[in-house]
C-alpha cells in the first residue's frame, strides 16, 4: 500500500475558533465540499512542519509558524492508499484569508467548538483538532 505523508495545521483565533477550509473536488464526491484543516502532501525535500507552513500559505494566503513541539500523527487508509497525517498547532504570523489563491479550496471560515463538531468534515479532522490542541 502506497504511503502518502500529509501535513496539516490547526490555527485558533483569539476567541478559540478553528480555521477550516472547504475542499473543492467535484471529481471526488466523497470529499467534495467537506471541511478540513489546511494542509496537503509533503514534498520529498520537506519536513512535515515546513510542508505545513507552505500548504497553509497556498490554501489560505496566511503565513503561520508551527508552535507544536512535535507532530500529532494519525495513519488513515483510504482508497487503496495509506495517508500518514502530521498535525501541528500553528500561530498566525501575517496575512488575511484569501482562498482564491488555491483551486482545491472553496471557502475558509472560523468555527467555534460547537460549530465544527457538527460540520461534514474529512475523516480524522475532528480527531486531529483534539490531538493538536491538547
């Protein structure tokens, strides 16, 4: 089974709301328009934390820094592949949300705990948020 390493970030605002992005993948109905944490595949020349920072900028237009001492890791099989998710708590350095920069992102919004618990999300999104905020 092919392993795909993925880095994702959990960003909270001053009120404790979490930033989630809405995936735009009409060719994949099982994930299309579901909410997820900003992130994506780790390139061969990247560390998981540097990939998290890069993906955050690509998907949201915001520059972040990783504040987690280590990654929260979840291994998730899907569609004949194995995804290894590296999750990090991040802090906003600069920028404002601009999803028009990324063709895979339909929207981005801040959600409080009660709101994001009720959303249609990608598998492991809720679990990764909980792991990263411990």
